[in-house]
C-alpha cells in the first residue's frame, strides 16, 4: 500500500470490539472518515475529543494513554502505528470504554481493519516533516536520536539480561507493506518476574496468552511469531508513539532500550524541531 502525495482518510467506517489489556474492561472503537487537516482524533459518546498528539499524552505507564477534558483513551499506540504506517492521515475514532481493545496484543488486527475500510484520497496536499538537525533525548542506558534522512527508517536495540530475549536488534526502513508483514504481528509482552507486580498495580488484568506472551529466564510462555518478536514489538510501539509528533515524519530514528516514556519524549522534541513542507513542494 503506497502512500500517496495527497492526504487520505478512510473510505468507510469500521468497528472493533474487545477487552483492554490492562483494565480487562469491554470496549470498542469505530474508525470513521474525516476531512483534510483533521488529523487523528478520538471522540467519546458524549462528543468529547482528544487529538492524537503529544500535547494530550497523560500517561506512559506500560502503554501510551491520551486524555483531555474528561475523556481518557488508554493503550492507543498499536492502532496509531497502523494508521500511520498505512498512510491514513485523517480519521475520527469513536471510543467506548476506558481502553482501546487489545485484540491479539499486536497491530495485525488493526491493519486488517484499516484495509477492510479502505483508504480515500482528499483534495489537499500531504505535509511532510523533515529535520534540519539531529534530535537527541534520554541518557545513560536508554536514549533515542532522530537524524535527517530521505526516508523513515528505524533502528532499535533492546536488552533483557538474564532472560531468553537477551539482546535483540532491528533495522527497518518503514513502508506500509513492511510494517504489515514485519512489525504488525509482533505481540506485547512482559517479563515473567513482573507479572504479579503488574497485577498488584492494577495492570494487565485483561492479559492472556491470546494477547501477550511472557519472557522468562529459560524461554517464553508460548510459541513466538518471530525469533526476535520482543524487539519487533518495541519497534511497533515506537511507530505509534512518534506518530504523536503530529506530522508525517521523514528521518532515521535510533532507539536504545526504548520505552513509551522515551518514545513520547522523542515525539515531543521532534515536533519542536521539524520543518513542514507540502508534498507538492518536494
């Protein structure tokens, strides 16, 4: 699915229901078409709106949560990653419940839903954001840098010493096709030693082997979809989080031990450093 020079939206509305990974509560989202320059906006049943931008991030604890004016949307990153990678610029997302459905813990079902909806071009040029200089966030053992480049490419390194995951690396020039095949199926995970602590903190209440896997010292809780599924899921999260910079970003991103907090910090710094040009000016 190539990304056109014009802005796009969905061709028709589609809906997905399910439980949230952390709350365990039932919820649904309906993806709806939107007009030019609308961006991606979450909408409640009462009409409250939350734009999918870094200004509206309210939490990065084990997921990226957005909120404004009484509306909170938890766990938006997988859906946002799919919309971004498949080139959907404008969409209204009607939400019911406190959390975006976990689906199978990856972005695969969101990719399928977006493809089911189809994509429609709008009569406005797509704006592309480019870097004039490098942007650096974090420090010590966890950091990320974004560099000027002609395409979006991601390099990610994770390290879980003393576990089966150990050290994993991934370099991926991002296209819609490669996202759908190489990132979207990668599921969320936790370390086995963290699970009881997550429950005690009120998290992972909707987690199961159907939407997540555990990483232990000697192996995994079940079969993997990729030998390096851990780093692929971390890269998937990074795509969703940097989409919050509010513009289609062109550049190279290298992230060492990324987290939602670090990703959102990078998105915030990107927004301040990016320059915008329309597709027709390139």
